[in-house]
């Protein structure tokens, strides 16, 4: 995949990260899920679509509340991991497809979410697609979470990524996307959260970055692994990483 707004149009593929993504990216805090439920996402007897679902973290977290859930992702590897991790939930289905061309039913979904992914979509295609699929007065929610710029460990890790992959621009496209609204009356929520990691789980989290395993060649990736593990030796076995969580919701009327 390439995107002119991301990493100077450098190719990336989250499918390369799928095994580690499944193991290390289930990190969202309770505040996110509480807010989604309050917005009507995941409630019993509702239909919910999670675009760019990755390995299905959001659907699995809220499946117990009884919604009928579909998760889509352009990466077949991500969807394979999502299916494997969701075997216990009969109310979740997954589909490997482009978010802009889901071929799912019109006027069907009470809620549609896009977590850590909306800036990868083509606005001229995804906006009418969301309007087509969502019910009148349905809710669309964009979610973004990233480490805080002043977190010491996160800064050390991202500095290493930039050294080895200068084209990587971290969350720049995501931050710009937060300023854009393609639907009326946005409701904006922001939270500061501290997420627990160990050296292993933080290293795994960094591996799944778009600018690391998603785009580095084997030689560069090996350098990253060796240098990053050395950096982490300076820190305790367990630590907290400061993050900022952004939730933007829109009630869509037709």
C-alpha cells in the first residue's frame, strides 16, 4: 500500500506485521470501550461495522454486549489473525476487502467505526460509502491513539525508527486527519492514558509500527531489533507509556 500523505509515499504492508500485531496490539484502555458503548457502538441487537479492523481488537472487546459485528480489512493476513482470535464469538464476521468497496448492505449499520486507519482511506470514496451503509441517525466514530511526545521511552524508540527509516512520519497524517471533518456536528473527546508494557510487549508494539516491520527490509529490521533491545535494557522490566486517545463521533442523518 502507498499513500501520498504517509511516509513520503513509501510502500507499507500491515500484513507483514500480522503475527506480532495479533500478539502485541491489544492495548486499548477501558476509557475507549466505555465511550464506544455510551455512543451506542456494540449494543445488543444493533449492527456494527468496524472498518480497518486489523486483527479484530475492537470487535472482540465489545462482542459480549451482543451486537451483530462485521470487521473489514484490506489485508488478508490481518483478517486471518482476526478470525483465529475470534473463534469464541459467533456474532463477529470478518471480510478481507477495501474499506471503500465493501459491497455490504445499504442502510444497514447502526454504528460504523474506524480505529487507527481513517487517514489511509480515500475521502472521496469512503465518505459516500459510509453514508450508503449507515442507517439514518446512525453513529460514525473515528479513533486515534498515540504515545505522548514527551514520553521518554517512546521518544527513544521513535528516534531509532526515524534514524533507520527517515521517510517514516509517525502519526503526522493521523493528526492532520483529526482536523478534518467529512460529516456534520463532530463530538470530540480526548483522554490522557498511561498504558502498561514490559520490555517485550513494548518492543513488540514497536515492531508493528508501519515504519518498522510494515516497511523495513530484512537487514534494516534486524538492525532495529538489535538496537531497540539495547535501548530497552536501560529501563525497568515493567513501565507505563503515556498516550493520548482521540475519539470523534458523528451522528449521520439522511
